[in-house]
C-alpha cells in the first residue's frame, strides 16, 4: 500500500511550474507511487493563488484542479483543528492529513515545517521526503 501524503499548496504550485523536488513529489502521486490526499479547502486556496499570484486563466485553473482530482483522494474536514499557531490557515493541511490517515505532509512552508510532526504524521520538505523514501525515486 502506498504511503499517504498531503501536498501543501506551495509544493503543488512548485510542482506545476518547475521541475525540482516538488515536481518529483507530484509525479510520485500522479504515478500512484504515493497516495495524495486533498480537501476542498486546499483546492480553494490553490485556485486563488494560481489566479491572483500567477495569473492563471480560469481554464488553466480548472485543468490543474481536474488533474489533482484525477489522482488524489478527497478527504472531508470540519475545519476546527488548531495546531499551527503562527499561521492558522495551514491547519487545513494537518487536519486533512489526520482525517486521511496520512504518513506525511510535504511542505516548504516554514510554519508547517516548524511543527515537525503531529500525531505520528511527519511534516517534511520535498527534499526530506525524497531522501527518506529513496526507494520511490
């Protein structure tokens, strides 16, 4: 059974736009070597950032969201978990991972990385994830 992972918005965006470590993590999910998880709140944030920061057209945003839905498993969250004190907006990633029984949250966000782990879920950078799971690459 593949490891279950939550990809933070910054990792998804990096994976869509550049061919670095985030791209490798996204490719592992696309190829089914890891099981990516998402919640509606995460897709909402992704669409806003793609539109406002990267000037994606509505068609390109739709295509990106469609792609994620095609390989990732949807998880429903309530939105009441409070873990990331310095950036409560990041709580959705932790709650998605918790509800979806994820092994990892993959992120480049320093607020999430500072948490380190939560109830057995490791919070790691794309580089750390790839190095800890070298059999996948």
